[in-house]
C-alpha cells in the first residue's frame, strides 16, 4: 500500500453557514426554524497527475441532496479534477398553535431540500479511453464509466413539502381521547427524488434523466389516542378501528390511512 501523500495532495471540504431560531410567542405559538447554505470544494488534480486511471468509476459529485447520499470517491470525473459546486440551501421549520375556546391544536412542518444532482454516466469504449490515457485500461476492461456533466453544477428542482396536523382533545368519564387529522404533502407536490443517470449513445427509447422516483402524493391519516385509568372497550366505525384498550396507564393509537390521487386539487 502506498501512502496517499506520496502520490499527491487532495482537497475535499465544505464551506457554508447554518442558522437556527427557536421562538415561543404570545397566544401559545411555538415555532422553530433552521437553514443551511453551503457548497463543496474538491481538488484532486495532483493525484490524477500521477494516477490518471483513478478518475474512472464512480460518477457523482460530493453533495447533500434529497436522498442524503454519502460522499462518493473522486472517480468518474475527468476532466473535473478541480471544481466548486454551486451554492445550495436547505430550509426546515415547524410551528404549533392552540386555538382558544375550541381547544384545537394546529401545527405544520415545512422543508425545502436541494434536488438530486444531474449526472450523465456514459460507458466509454476501451478504444476511446486508451486515446486519452495513452495505454489500455487496466485489466483490459471493455469500457469505463465517465460522467459527461460537470459535477456539482446541475441539479433538479428542489423538494418543497408542507405537512399539516389538526388535533382535538376530548375528556369524558375519566378518560382522554385525542382525535387527530394529519395531512402529508398538503400542496400535492410531485417533486422528482431520483433520476436515471445512464446515458446510452444512439440508443432507441433512451431513458436518460427519466425520473425513477417522485415524492409520495398527498394523503391523510386519521388517528385516535386513548388514555384511560381502567380497562375499557372502545368501538368505532367498523372500517376505521375496533379495539380493546390495554391495561391502565397504557396507550393505543389506531389509525386509518387513505391516499388521494395526484390529480386531486
């Protein structure tokens, strides 16, 4: 094994700033907000000067995205051995408020995350690679994967998601029941989460950059939480729940989840 510092110098770091705010306002409003803005800087040209074949293989830049992917290696990026990614920002926050008199709690969470990085992975033929390296590929491989898009520069539209919850506490005969309605992806966003990065030259029906997954469509969940000091039987609508409460002091949370179609306004 050869120490890396004998081959060349490599730089990989993140520059940015994080901000968070917590607030307890009048009338029972509680809110929390946070944002992070930064970019990646990478330089491994000194390494590739001595070991050029190290630039073939993995094809993604180091970045944080919707999939929270881990940092990959420095491969598959010729001629991108030194670059700075674009500045990216993510935002997250939530707020809660209890409506007086009717005692209903309203809360919401919001997040914005950078979109997935766009890559163009092309399996370069051995002859093409040899003309660049000046020699055959190690191991006589028939091709090597090359990223045709400069890393850290092109990204899909970011994720913007809003979730909302309404909850009502009911007290009756020594018991407490919390009825809640959760609405996920309230704006029914159809953000792309992952893309097909494989580019096939001249292929019929090429699926390059075709979405492979999108954000789950809007759906809601109805929940009920029971607190009781004694064992009781609780029966609701047959299609929603029918349950026996556990022993005193324990909780049960039956739920019904229903997905709405994408075209529901």
